[in-house]
């Protein structure tokens, strides 16, 4: 069965369930590391068109960090997770004297599962105005950072990607960091998982509302996407349940075909998930972009 997911690591799991185990010769390189007893990292590099076809994602790097105990506030887990995420982010965005970054928080702040982006960007240290005040081109301790929470087309009446394109024209960043909600297959990942990729993002993808892609081709600058799965497609929940009770696949397909399940579901503690994971991501971005202040 084909489950909807935005997570590369779940794409690998889906393939494994069908008996396919991608290897380096297939254009997919997988590396796993355990940071400590609560944090593990899986890095998936898609290096050629064959890998793209197998996994259904563009060439690039996908880093998945899984964290235990966030909701329970286990043993300074927010700080530990932020430090670990900063290590991975710094491999894709390296601080230097002239670094300029635009941090974009995608989503609708009035809809909790879709509010990760705006919540995160509100906690990032914005410094662009300081560089203007002091007429400074760069700094050893902090980057030139601008922030934007463009909202969603349904509330602004404007295409989100076009607003971001204008912001890129104004700020001329070396890199755009875009934060957004994602969709997962496994409900456990809603409170444990962060994905970073260097292939860009499509605003609204997690909520099932695909918009224009934000990537290096469309924006003319490097785009790093950071996402947390906050929702699951209702069809995925149904397929998973029916698979567990061994309902034949043809019956599942027939059942879904006869009904309209164009919905997404989320966990009951999603407000806490958004709060803690926006804290983790914002801290990681601050550590990466402003090493002299947050190291």
C-alpha cells in the first residue's frame, strides 16, 4: 500500500515493507548515528536520478532527527536536541563574516498544526536592522538575518511563493531557511521528529495544499527546509489500521475509493508539540547563525 509521507526516512521504511532495500548502487546512501540515548540521526543522500525515481524525492540530503522525551521535558532535552540539530544544520549552512540569511516561517499561525513556521521565526534572533544601523557589511559573531512569516494565500490573498520571492529580491540572502509543517505516516513521529533537507520545500505540503516550489531554481539562492510532521492523512490512518487487522488490500482500496477522506488528523497535544519543537528549531538556527552569541 502507498502511504502518504513527507519524511524521507519513512519513504525508506515504505520501500523496506515491499522488500526493497535501497543501496548506494541505487543512488541512495543511508547513514545512521546515535547522538545519545534520546537522540538519533538518519542521513539519506539521494545522489542520482535512479535514487530520485526509487524514493520519489529530488537529489539532495535529507537529515531526520528523532528525539525521545520532548513532551515529557526529559533531562534538558530541548537544549540537547537544539545543539544536536545545530550540528546538522551547520553542515548545510556554514557561518562566515558576510553570511546573509532569510528565515521564512511558512504556515497559518491561527491553525495550530500549521503554525510551526510562524512560531519558530518569532523566536529567531533577527539582526538585519542592526547591520543597517551600524552600516556594517558583516560580523564574526553573528549573521545578517532577516525574518518573514508570509501567512497563507487564504488569509492574505497573495501567493506565498511570490511574497518570498520579493523578500529574497529585497534582502539578497546567501541562503533561505524555510520552516513548515509536514505530514507523516506514523503518529509517533508527530512528537519526535525533525527533518532538514537542502532540496527546498512546497508551502502547504504538510496540510495537503501544495503550492509553488521554493528551491534554488525558483528563488535563485540555496534553500534549506526544516520541517516537523504535525499531521497524518486520514487515509493513512485507515490503511494502517486495516493492515494491522489484515484486511485484504483490494478491500481497503475499494473502501477508500467509495468515500471522501480528504482530511488530515493531528494529535491531541499538538499545541505542546508546536511550542517545544519551535523552541528546538529556533535555538538550533540561532546557534548556527550567531555562534558568537549562542555558542
